[in-house]
């Protein structure tokens, strides 16, 4: 469960349960002290909580005691998800947020009666979560209980609260018959914009759902007049306007054109990195700021000259990214905000690169003329985008030679695994002892030499990279090879030994 949602859970035991389960979902075995550190729960409380988790999730999971800690195993995924939903099914503030979305507002006194709480307790709970609303520049009113702030910020909060929720939330928006019919109409008749969009289906659904429910209550999001854009000539926007009579028929109100324009802008700003021609078209149609084009070139050259190579579409893709940032900022600046976990993921995966991009944006974001409140978020988004571009376009195959000794069965197994997992992208060589001389390495331009026999290292020149496997290779040996092939890889994923921890 996301950090945003944990702020709205009142039951402290439930919060601890979800923290423990989240830790186990990321890593199946823990030393007790490490689990305590990961969850910020003291060891004594952990012992009691794990016992109670076993009871609540009986038959759905197994948390087995080991001589050093615990090992987690999921037995019934569907039952597990349902049991997690039960944990928060009666959480008061989740019910309150849902009522705000639907427009069924009550005073804090009425909510107190509904949940059998004292009025002072209900008021205290609403004040307690005000800190979680601060990043959205929102606060709760109490008579009635409602979200107070800019409409764009309210919608962004609701979108994050529901769409970014994991599958356990019983309050995730359920598809209504009316919205499903409108989505079906879009799917069957949607005009495909020539410049495309990378918006995900459920992402679009939630944005549309929230737009309908908020505007049906007369709560509209202002859309700025963007210089240089003639929306009357935009076929996709004109197609979205065809939803107006259908929304009126189903929901009994006339949705303003500006609401559908806002929906269109949000969707069209979800850009791709795998269709450069469409991104070039997007930039031609939507980028009316020469500073964006120049800033894209400047950033790519600053970040990595390899990516600035004209063979790669990096500059076009970054121009597209910056253009979308500009439009989202004009729609409402908070649209460039990420949830906490996305920014943390970017910083953890590429710590040095994050710092470099942040420094670049601090010095140059003013040229883009967007709200600098969300510089951390734009940094994370730009970092994940450009590294995805690198992974997609910049190939760096290695030429790897294996020469092994010992059991022929082990050698055969290593050779088979090397071919299975590395061949295709990398070039794999299996020289014989007769071929083992420097001429072989130079002729075949070997990058990495792998052996489990130390004497073979003497054949190498001093500048040759090599990895010395154990006589029977371990998972750590393979991880070492993966890291040598690409130092980033172990931050993305690595092999995890399935050690028997049972005592």
C-alpha cells in the first residue's frame, strides 16, 4: 500500500500489518532486526503482529520462522488480496474521500455519528491527515467535510488516491454501467491522433471518471488559452466533443467544452519513447516555444554525449517530454507531481544522475517557465525518461569468452546457461586451450573473460577484464558477471539465492 494511503488509515495495527506485508512482498526472507528496521516496528511488537497476521491470512500465506528470522510464501493470491481488503474495509477516512468524490457531503458531526466516534475524535482524525494533503495544497473543511483548494489540485489528489492505489483497496473506483458505455464508445469509435499517445487505458478511465463526477457537481477546472493552438481544427478534440450529448443523457448535465479539452490535453501529454516519428509530429504541432527545442538539445549534450548522437532520437524525445511538461503546467502545475514512491525509485536507481539532472533543472528550468515547486518530480520523470531511452536505443553488447575446468557436467551446464541467457544480445565464445593466447583475445576483441581456473588468468594482458568463478559457479558469480556487463543491472534486478533458511 502506498504511503499516501497509510496516512488515511486510523487503525495503527492495520498500518503495521500493511508495512510488514509490503516488506515481505519486496523480499521473501528477513532477519528479525532487518524487518524491524525496514518497517520501523520494534522487534517485540513484530513478534506479536506476525502471529496475528498468520491468523488473519490463514491459508493465504505462510510466514515461517527460521533460525535467524522469517521466510514469507504466498499460497493463495486471490485470498490474500481479499484478506488485505478486509483490513481497511471499514476505515472511516477512505469512506469520507469516496463521499467527497461522489458529492455526498456530511458534516464532521454526522460522520462521527456514522462511525460511532466522538465528535472530538472525528475532528482530530481530519486534522491529523492534513499533513498528507499539504503536498497537494489542500485542506479539509469540516462543515461539511470537503476538500478545499484549487480544483486541479483536488482532482490530482483524487487521481493519486485511487489510480495509484494497489489492488487491495476496497475503495478503488468500480466501473459504472454509464462510464463503461462511454468508454466502449471511445474504444469503438476513437479517432487515433496522428501523433499518438501513451496513456494507459485505466489511467484514462480514472481521469475521465473524476472529470465527470466533479463537473456534474458544477466544479470545473479552468483551462488556459494556449497561444498558437486552434482547437477547432483538432480532429481528436472535436471527436471528444461528441461525448457531450452522451454524458448529458447518462448523467443529466451538460459538460463544458473546457472539461473535455482538459481531458484531451492530459491524455495527449502522455508521450511515447518508441515512436520517434510521432513525437516529432507532436513537437511540430504542440511545441510553440523555441526555448524548449534549445533546452532539449542543451540537456542531452549535458547529460550524455553518447545519447546526443544523431543516430538516436534522444533530442526529439526529450523535446516532446519538455513540451508535455509545459502543457501540464499550463493546465495546472500539480499535474507534473509524482507520488512519493516514483521519486524515491528514481533517486535509488540512479542517485548520481538524479543529482546531475536536478542541478541542470535548477539552472535552466526558468527557461521553460514552469512552476518550480515540482522540480523534484520533473527531475525524477526526466531521469526515468532518458534512461528508458538509453535502454531502448543504445546497445552495448559485450564479447564474452568462457573457459572452464573441472566436472564436464558442470562445464556443460555453465555453457548452456551462458548461451541461453546471453546469446542474441551479447557474443559468447568458448575457446579451447589451444586457442588460449593473446592473439585470440585481440582477434575476437574479447571484453570479458570468465574462468573458474586461476592459472588461465596468466594468459591475459594486464588490461583485460576477467571474472574468476568458483569451481562450481554460485549465484554470486553470475551476479558479478551481470554487474560487469552493466553496472546498473543490479540496481534494476539481480538473481536471488533460494537459500534454505529453516532452522
